[in-house]
C-alpha cells in the first residue's frame, strides 16, 4: 500500500459497477487522490483449450477499453477535479487487481459483480483477504455519502490484521469527522 497511490476502482461491466464507480469516486475526492479505473478480462481460450473458439483477443480488449472510456467520461462529469486514468488487463481478476493493489492506497471492488446471488462474491472475498492495500467492498445498497453522523465501524480481534483495519478506520473517521466505533466480540 502506498499513501500517495491512486484509488483503484475495479469495474466489470455489471449493473453494480456504476454504484462501485460512484462510491470509489466519492472516496477519492475525500482523499484528494488520483483514480485508476481497472478492468480485467480473460480470453475464453485461457480457460478452455477448445479449438473452435474464435480469436477474440482484439475484440475483448477493444470492448474493455471502450467500457473504461465510457466510465472515465462519467467520472469526469461527476468529479471534474479528479485525475482519472484507466487500465485494461488481460488476465484473471484476482491476480490483476492484487497486482494493482501494490501501488494503490485503496482498492474499491463491488461485493458481488456478476455473481448476484451471493452477499460477497469470491473475487471480493479473496481481494479483501490478500490485497496489498486497504480494500473497500461496496454493496449495492450503500450510498456514496453516508448520512451525517454515521459512525465508522471496525471489528478487532487483537491480530495484526485487525490493527491495520483499526488504523484504516481511524483514518477514515478523521477524514470524515465521523465517530469511530471499535467492536470486539468474544465467543
């Protein structure tokens, strides 16, 4: 994690991506950070070695680039003061986004992506556990700007990971002038 790195917003083209974008842009605005919009894509031939798949590399790359350009335009309309760049990465979402987290101050991902039936999808869960930066997992029912006076809540268990979470929550609380609620549950 780098304190001066960008806020990386992962987008997959699902309906939830627009909400993830709005949340991430609002957070970047609060932090005064640059934004990197990221989309990872996988060629079907990378998954299955059947010869009947057409050669679609260029089409998939063009679609990802076009989608990111559209989202960059949305970002410019809503947050004209932010510097927003894009990157399209061929490869699995987890490895691509984990790599981007190395230089990010925050990685923003949707909770479910295309796996709409789950509360937290496998990609979001893996990134929350293994990224090299703070991770915000955005649910579809969250607003970009919570109600005034809403607390920042963090759970702690005494581990080094929970200490890092508490430090991130304290920064978020200070940035927003919001109360900080630290929760510890015993079995």
